[in-house]
């Protein structure tokens, strides 16, 4: 289990480094926020795939943007998740508002029913 955390932290660190570069270019006053979603296992792949077309609209409504969205993951240490998603938002407050929106609650419900997963918000630099 510790290996999964190491992998998630390594992926988050890489995404944060890339996003920090984007942040510097954009010269925003507040640090960006990153939502990381790790899908360890899809228990119902067909149901899970039904949420994929819904997610971009829910994210763009809060001016979020995908940084990473893939199943092509190489292990550096530990067990690789089935899928990883990293989404950038302009602030932690915006990321929380997105997470609490009705559209995202519906998506999270589908994700919970169809996978073993976790998600969290990390504040950028």
C-alpha cells in the first residue's frame, strides 16, 4: 500500500513541476490548485466509461483544465494505478467549488460505483 502512495506522490510531483512552470508563465497572483484522481482498479469499466464524456463540461464550467488524463503509466516504484487524472484550477477555492457542484457530485457517484479510487486537492507553488 505504501508503494501506491509513493507512486501517487511521484506523479503529483511531476505534474506540480510542470504546472508550476505554467503558473510562472501566466504570472497569476494565487497558487494554482491541482485535483488528483487515482483509479486503482475499475470494478465496472462500462459504467466508468459513462462518466468520461461528462467530465470535461463539469471541469470547464470552473475554468479547470486537464494536466494529465491517461492509462499509460510507467512504474518507477510500486504498483501502478489503472488510470490517473490531474486537473488544474486557478485556486483551491475554485477546485472545492467544482468538487461540490451538482455535475461533479454525479460524476463522483459514478466513479465510486465503478472503481476503487481516491481524489484529493493539492495547492501548487
